[in-house]
C-alpha cells in the first residue's frame, strides 16, 4: 500500500521516529516546505494503521475541562 502525507514541520521528527520503528519504507526523499511532503509504502495495512494511530495520539492536544460547582461540593463531601 502506497501513501502520501503532508506532515507539519514541527511534527516531522516525531513522525519520522515512529516511521522508522514501523515496517514501512520511504519511496522518495521528504520534500521540505511549510509542510513536509512524504511518500511511503507499507506491505501490510496493520503497520500503516498503527503508525497513523500512534501519530494521531501523540499530536492531539489535551483539552482540560473544569468541574461544576456542584461536582466540587460532592467530591469534598465524599458523595
């Protein structure tokens, strides 16, 4: 399976480290710009899915949520 991606420059090193640990291989040199263009190949779909899942998991921002006032009171009272 062949694929192409545009990776943001700040995440390219992270993506490349994950890619080296997978069973994929690059078909051409990455082309540098605002986004880094990469073309690669995998022999099986599972390795490709694992790379995509790991990359998405590491680059997704963490969103903090605030507790409501009633929830804070319940926690303090031990309910």
